[in-house]
């Protein structure tokens, strides 16, 4: 598990598949009143480090499909929470 975490940290530092300047996202496609899990790594099995409510604005630091599932995940920040969220639930601002 430690190697996996290190790989994700290095992925974030080296640019991964599509890391560029930051952008703003809005939590979308989540029912009102529900929230989006922000995870430690770009994988649904990774521990959640926090949650962002429906319609919250998050700062994004790039997205990648180089993930265990092959799905697109984005590195995000919401308040003090920094982690990964599925791109499917993020709309560009």
C-alpha cells in the first residue's frame, strides 16, 4: 500500500497523464443534499479523506485516466481537503 501511495504522489508531482494549471470545478451529478467523496488516491477503494457537498466549488489540479480502474479521476482541493474525485461528478466552472 505504501508503494501505491508513493506512486500516486509521484504521479501528482510529475504531471501524470494530464496535469496542467489549476481549474475550478463544481460538484455535479450528485443528488441535492448528497456529497462527493474525496479520496486519498484515484480509486474508489482508496480511503475517503473528506466530502464536498452538492454544488460545492473545488479547485482542480488536473485529471488522469492512469488509474487502477481506467476511469478518469481529478486531483482536487476543497477547503483544506486535498485528494482525488471522479471526473464524472465534476463540471467545469
